[in-house]
């Protein structure tokens, strides 16, 4: 996947052709995005460049498909053929044909002085920004509601990737269920032991799920795995047998509660109270 390629310690390139054709009237994501772009570009400045590129490609009888974009990225990046200027360079076709398991370009990423990586003319990183300063100031001024003394955080689990792995019988073996991780000190104060049912309440909702008491978490914090809360979806018999609770029900979706800099809902550090059911 292109977004994750830059996270690897050794730079590499790998590509495959499409594996499965869409069934029936299903459309691929790029087709949906293309349709939305053609309708919204005049309302959204950020889409104007993409629409212009789409129209330019259309003049040559083609469409702005992921394969075309991936080929251009491969050609222009390190190891690419620079559109014919580097004869032994890589292209999408060459990768899939000659390197089906990928090609490593170097043992590790190059180490370069920071001044060569920063795009500002003075060569210095700019860490100070008025929006960040404002957000930090608001954090310092935030008041804590005594009705919700604990803090909720998310967590990932082994044998789980968001929600879809919950319908794989092999990964759900051993009576696997969703549990809320709570520190032994807090559990003692609440009279809770492992597998006791907990009610976790925020200003926006409440969920119930069994407890997992341990010391791999700070006191005053409760961690709930995400990806659960299956709602009897057709064909999801394995997941429906252990639906769990949807932790998103504890989060605010009001625009005024969004994290200002990222434009996202607060999913960690959510004020909650916990009680034994």
C-alpha cells in the first residue's frame, strides 16, 4: 500500500495487478471518488487540481485510475525509470513482471542533515504556531468534571484488525470476548474482579462489558478495544455471537467538541465513570 511504504526502514517497491473484479454493480473506490470530484470540484478548492488533472488525462482517452497514478509515482521516485530517462529504472509493469515479490532499493533509508530535509528557506524547523499555542492554552484551562473521574483510552488486541477479523472463526477461538482493561487499584475500589460486568458512562452515552483486571494500565484509566458492537449484520454469524460494545457510543460527535487541529472526534482521554453492574 502506497501510504505505508514510507514507514519501512528499508526503501522498497512492490506492485500487483488487481486480484478480484468487482461483483455485480459494485464500483471501485476510485470510480466513486472520480464521480464525487467531478461534482464537487467547483465547490471545494482542494479538488480543483484533481479535476484539472482528470480532464487532462481524459484528453488522451484515459481515466485517472490508481494504476496510472501508481505507475507515475514509481517512475518519478527513487529507482524509477523517469519516464524513459533511466533505462533500467522501474515501472509498474516491470515491477509486476520482474519483481513479483518486490524490489529492495537500499539496505536502509539514507541519513541526511536535517537542513537538507526542511523546506523552509532558513533551514530551520518551525514548531511554533498560533493554532497550536491556542490548543495548548485550552488544555491548561480545561476543568475536570467530578462526575467523570476516570479517563477512557482505546487499545488494540491480538488477532484483531478493527472489526472484520471478528467474523473469522479461527481468530475467535478460546471464548474470546471484548473486555475493559482496568487497573487492580481501581478494581479494588469498585469491588470488581475479572469478568465482572462494568458499566462505563460518559457525558454522551453508556456501554457495558466485562472487566479485565491487571496492572498493565495506569490507575484512573480504563481501556476499551475498538471494533466491537456488532449489530446482527447478515452473514456475520461468528461476530454476532459475541457482539461486544461499541466504544464510539461514549464519544461526542458534536462539531464543537471536535479536536480543532485535526478535525476529528476525541477518542482518547474521554472523561468517564465506571461502576460494577
